[in-house]
């Protein structure tokens, strides 16, 4: 139903390639030789049963886990391993399965925190708050306000996020990730624990982010309805291996996927 | 006082020219955007309106054309009203939450040529019905978000239209061409068409002339002594006549600033930031604020809670007298002053009502407790009664003459009479021209000599001379002896008591009035807990004689009040009973909006009604009920009936007034 986004227009351009990644914790193999690509502007879902290695995969992309084997090519640059702050600086932002916000800070402050990497003036100038430093802050605040308006949360701008209901906290977290103006946005179960209406809202925001800012999105999600509705392509993991990759329709009918989800004995 | 330059202007565009000259740098509009209040002065508003008006002219809008306006309260949508009027075109604001069906009816009925809308949501809605509205040639939107991928052949952004106008202003409309167009507008022209959603049938387009709107608003400004220093917040639908008068007409006339909130959720916060001095809200807004406060106070520390309750007690006792400038003992004044510092001030600040001078409530009856609470805090809350057909003002309460249950005295230049059936009729300079394209309905509502039927029944209170509205006139009946019987009026009086949740009044074509009640399980339940009354169910509690005693006191209070009220004195409650089950929408006893369905209930509980009128002391009844899971069952009960004393009508004026009614 949605209008062609920048996604489709720029289709075919690979933003991130995961090549042959293996990750083990001691003897436990979390990921085994996983490869897939994320194209510029698409919404890419990563699904799989519990313990399939989805969050581990995001953590590798994000630089939080160091894989024993394989490499990640982001924007044409190859990394065998990457520190989280390098990932952030190169344009990867993420949200977490369990909301990870600064609970006692307001919505606005949390979102401004997402701008940290974009601030160029040193602490000294920021404290003095004069000249270019003040201008810079005004610019950042403007961006933060755009996001607040975009996510329809002006009414909670000044409220400490710890006091907000869970659904709104999730939205603030998305806001903080957006504040980084990322090229790639990683969402770890953005709809977890939400009711139907909140899920619909969140789905709309994810689509809007993709459509409006052309942001490429990789998301982990358990709700199959949501995944099938909003994603362009789906990767299916099971026991750390990729078992399927393709459009939602194709993946849905894949016998391996059905087997994995129905829990056939291994 | 400065000279009133606006006295000779007879249309709003002319007023804009005057305001831009005499109050050039005073704020006219504010909008909170990106978390900051953006301000436009009258001079800036003039420039915005001029370029948009010329842009509309470029789109082919001219004299008599209709411009639909759909969206929330945004400065640009208010400017659209004035821009359209400056071209002799007629603005038609439409409720933004109306369903596509209703919107297409209004757009087609008004034959709107251009729709100016707020955002993508409204654009989508209008596009979805576009083929049913052939006259509509352009859609102009304010908020560009999400609009990038749309086909822009019929769509234009507000800026695009202004740019068109700006270019035209440099070539075609040199000099004062636009001002000359404005000079052509006249007071007798149609200024605006406001569609009112009737409860039945299609909405009717109420045509108001500049004279209607301006004279009513000018009178109201004088009545409440409004100046260009007022601050109001615009948050009620633009299609509603109240907002058109408060946030547009009165602002242009007095020159005060209209503030548009950031979003519907931030109104309270935005009101606090602005510090409104003049406000209007339906009763539910005041109720919500109060409930929120009470809930918050329950969570507060014990000291704060004790302080709150103590000073609210003081305010309830003396606040209204102080507000009405009556004589009050010194110690009360001191205590109230301390309360102002500790409790009332901070509370009013939270409500955003610290600087309020005049606040109105209207639309429906407000609970006297709620009404008095705000007045006790020193907020000048008043009631008014109005209609679209009257350009709002029919009656309003003058300062210092405030009653919780009246709607005030006739507004300046308004005449009121009460018809034989109790219906209120009025005649005023604000009376509408007619319903658009509907002379038949116009004739039904407006008599040839200018009297308008309100459809509401009411009477003048003999003591205060204030009008009281009792019910829709079609619902008002008569007892056998001819006494006026207004069921909703009696029911509302009962329901304002916390122990009574629902009430059903019977009496049309009968000898006397009876009521059937539901007790409020929360409030009576907590009473039972405090007094060690053991009960197992609603039914058991409702039948308890002590509960009957308690409720009888409330009914008695209603009777005493009715005795004081002239024509209503004959409709006192003679007998009552407490129903053995709670009225429920699932059983069809209430509508889904929780209004009692009187005739259905009378039929369903026929044995109870019969017993009320044949003098029995108690009666057995079995009732079918539907449980929440859809199963059906039956409740049997023995219901007791209580007789009540009737009071003689108070005062000499009462019988006279009865004759007049």
C-alpha cells in the first residue's frame, strides 16, 4: 500500500554485508557461518525461534560481540571486528530488547543524549554556552524537537522516562536512536510486550522512519504478523544457522522454516 | 482607555487592517512548534493573510465561493478564515474528526472549491471522497510531513499558495488592489457557514453574517471588559461556533492574542506556559482537572494531604464570598490569604489558571460541587447558554451573580420569551441569516419576526431573574394537573449527590412524580465499610433500610430545592424506590453513551411503576439480566417504596411565574 520509498528507488545497493560469521561462547555455538546482506533503504527482519541467535547477530553487527570468524562490510568498508562506539560513529544506531534509557532523565534529555556524537565543541565551550557552542546546541535541540514531533511525544517532553508507560519508553528509545541520524537502525524486538494498538503505532513509526528519512532498518521481531506486514526481506535463523532468506511470502512457505517453528525434533 | 479604532469596521478583514496599523507589534497569534512559542504580530498576520488571500485568488477563489477549513487549531487555518473573507469568499470550517461520509456531505452541500487542511491525515480523507465533490478543485495543506510522494496536481502546500500570491501581488495586484477588495466587503454579507451536527438527519449549515458575529462578539467583549491584553488558548474544534467567536471574532475585535497548543495532549501544559486570562471549556474538562488533582493528592504525603484538605475546606466556606466581594470576617480573610500562598496559588498554577479573569462553562449542566470548587479557589468561573443560531450568546452570568444551576441573564441586546410549552425563544442581532440551501428548516426554526426556537425548555428563576434550562423541550411533559414535568432536570439534581448514580423520573400524564434510583456502589459501599454495614451484593445494599434513610435525605433536599423554583415546585418527588439492580447498557436500559432510556425502563419495570402509583409499600419483581459473558439469568427481589413530604411553593412570585410559563 505504501508509496515507493527511497528504499525501492535505491534498491540493489548493499549497505551492510554479513559474511560467514561464526560466534561461540566457550563451547556454545551462538552463530555458525551466517551470511546475508542488507540493502540500502530496505526493512530487513531477522526472525527465528528462541535462542536462534538473533540478538547475538545484532550484537555482532553493532560491535558488541567479537566474532571468531567472518567479517562485516559496512558501507563498503570491511571490519573483522568493530568497537560499539566505532559502529555508532560510522552510522549504526540501535534499540534494545529491554529498554535501556536513562530513567531519571526526561524524554528530551534522552533524545539529546543521542546527539552526543554529533556535537563537535568541547566540554569547555559547551559549559560556557556562547557563540558557536550555543548555536550548535540550538541546532541539536531543533533536531531533537523534530524527532519529538515526528514520534508524536511532545506531551512527555519534560517527563522523566522512568515514569512513562512501557510503550512510550520504547518510543523514546527509538527517538534516541533516530537522533543519531543513523544510516542503519537496529531494532531489537521493538514491539515486545506491547498491546495491539501500541504495535500498530510502532509499526507505523518504523515504516515512517524508513519512508521519510530513507533509513535502512534491521529488526528482530517475534510477532509474525508485524514482520510479514512491514519488512521487505526476512532472514530466518535457527540454532545459529541461516535456514532461509527472502521475501516474507517466500519465507512463510519454506518447509525448513515451518519445521523450525513447529519444533520438529532435531 | 485608548480610542476604539475598531468601532466603525464592519468586517473582519477591515479589522485586520486596523489592528495591523494600531497594534502592529502586539502579538496576534502564537504556536508552539519545535518546543518553542513562535509569535506573529498583527502586522505579520496581515502579511501572511494578504499573500495567502492573493494566492487563493490565483486559484480562482472569488466572491461567494466556499473555502473549507479542516484541522486542529493552527494559526494558518485561522488566517485562512480571514483570507477567504477578504475576497468575499465564505469560510466553512468542518469538524476534523468527522467521518468521511459526513465530510463529503458537507463539502458537497457547501460546494467548496478549495479545502485548506492541516495535515496528511486530512488530505487522505478529502482525497478519498474527492470524486463525490466535483466542485473541489484544490487541496491546500499546512503540515508537509509525509506529503512528498503525493501527486501534486491538485495539492498545494500553504507556502506554495502564499508564493503564488506573493508573485501576483508584485504584478497583478499592485498598490492597494487587495485593500480595495476588502473595502467591498459589507456587514450584511455571509461571514461564515458553520455546520451543526443535528442528532438526526444531515448537518445543517448555519449562515452567520458579519453583523451577527461582530455585534454579538462586541457586546460580549464589553460584558466581560476584554482588552488586547487577554491571552486565550484555542483548543476546541474550529467548526464549533464557540471557537469561532472566542478564538477569532473576539480576538480581532479586542486585539488579543490567540495561542495554538502544540498538540491536543499538551493543552494543560501550554495553558500553564501562556497563563490564559479568558477561557472556555465544557464541564467535562473542569471535571477531569479536578479528578486528576484529587487522585494526585491521594498519593501525596500525609502533611501535604492534610494541608490540602484543610485549606480546601476554608475555600469552600469563604472563597465564593470573597470572590463575590461580600463582607467576610477578618480571620477568614487571613486564613484564605494563607491558603492562597500554600494551596490555591500552586493549584491554579498547575491548572494553568493563575491569571484567569473570566472562565466560562457551557454545553451541559455542570455539577454544583465542581462549579463551586473552582469558584472557591478564586477562579471566576461562569456559565453561559448559547447556540450556533445565536452567534453563541443567549444568556450569560454577570460578574457577582453566579449560581451553579442557572445559565444567567439575557446577554446584551438579546430578548427572550418562554413559549407555553416551556420552550425558550430568543431574538437578537446575532440571530442567523438562515440554514444554507434549506429555507424549509429555516422557517421551522426562525419565525418571520426573528424569534428563534431553541428546542430547549427553561424558565426564569423568580428569585434571581436568571434563566434555567431544564431539558430538551420535546422531552418535557406535564402532570395531570398541567404542572411542567422535566425528567432530566430532576434526574440531574439527584445525580449530583454522590450516593446516587442513576435516576429515572416518571410523571408525564400522571398525578405526581416518582423516581427510581440506582445507588453509587463506590460511594455507598465506602459508607457501609465505615459504618460496619455488612452486605453481599448491590441488591442487598440497595435494600438496606439505612441506605433508604440516607438516600431519602438527598431526595428531600431535591424537593426543597424544587419548591423554591417557581414553575418546578409542583413537580416534587412524592415517592421513590431504589432499584434492585444496576441499570446497564447490556440490558438496553442505558444507551452506549450512558443516558437512561426512560420509556424502555418504564416498560421493563412495569410492576414497579404500577406499585409506585397505586400506593403499595413494597413490591415483588423478577427481572431478566444479561451477564457480561452474554449468559442470561433472572434476579428476583422485593423492592420497598418510600413516601416523601412535599413542600409548598416558596414565595409569592411562584404562582405568577407559573402563569407566565
